[in-house]
C-alpha cells in the first residue's frame, strides 16, 4: 500500500469491504484484516483508533482533529457515512 494517511487507507479499505459485501456495515476486525492483507504500514492500534474514535461521528471526542467518516451502529459494527 502506498504511503499516505491512515484515514486515506481506511477510505479505500472500508469502501472495498462494503462493496464486496453489498452491505454498508463493517467491523474494525474486517478492516484490520483487509489492510494487513494489503501490506498496510499502519499498526493495528492506529487503524482501530481511527475507526472507533478519530473518524467516528457518534462517540465522545478525544482527539484535537476528528472526522465524520463512520457511524457506530451498534454491537461492534460501523457504517460509512458517504459510501
């Protein structure tokens, strides 16, 4: 995978996953596995933090810079807000 931001890599990974599934729903584990299989440069903890905190619209904010890319829809599942 080319060097870029983790958010950029997540953008590609989440859209690939939801397209393959035909369902706008994914888990952090699915994204981590997908990114690892594509030789990501990002640590599992970085990927997970971006999904569940930094890029999620409906969680308590813990970061100075945040994005509204995903929404937690319950029980460990997330959806892409602008697929």
